[in-house]
C-alpha cells in the first residue's frame, strides 16, 4: 500500500484522502515482480545424452555402471527401472551384464549341486565332499575375481565384456 509523501498517511487511489496530494506511479514503492515463468523447452534426445548427469544432481555414468554390479542381480534390475539411467546405453549394458553374470553364477552353483548328487552315487561320500569343496571354492573365487574386475572396469568408464554374457548384454542395451 502506498503512502503520501506530504503527510505520510495511507493512500487508496491516486490522491491522498487527508491532504489531497496526488500520488503518482513514481511515488509507489519500486517493486518489480519477477517475469512470468517461461515453459522450459525439452532438450532433444541427443542433447540429453551429452548433458552431464552430475549437473542435474544424478550419478555419473561410471558410478551408475559400478552400482549395477554391487548387489548383483537386484541392482542390475533396479538400474533398468530407474528413469534417467534406463535410457543410458552405458548403464544399460552394465545392468544387463550384471543380471546375466548373476544368472550364470547361480546356474554354476546349480550345476555343482547336480554334479555332487551324481558323484555321491558313484564315489564314496568323503571323496565327494573333497571334490565338491574344491569345485565350490574355484567357482566362488572365480566369480569373486570377475565381480571385482567388472566393478573396476565399470568405474573406469570401460565397457568391458565377458565372453558370452557381454555380447548378450550389448545386444540388449542397444534394444
């Protein structure tokens, strides 16, 4: 609400009701409201791919790729569902490779269980335990080494492919 320059009373309109002094637009307080919000134009698909996700508050590609492997199958699925990352080809590749790698490790342990059952029929129990213990240790160490290698390569920003699984993941990432 403007006030009269002459007497200081509140003014409603163009003239002071107490002293009659004209109150013009130049006497009004200098408040300029902000301009109305302009609708932001949506960037094209190519511009979105070149924009750094860190500037928008998200993860960089290499960190998102690393996180695809952290919780094996589950984190791979999560990154295929999360909106900005499910369109990024690099992150999609690592998410699919994480899923396929997890399935391969699970399949290897199922094959070991079946092999243990078959060997139990043929060989004495003590020998079966020794053989299966060594095979389980080999599969566990091999999957651990591959898992750490996948984490490191993803963090370095490399699209390092496992022999069969990597090709499948690359095809799925392009689709």
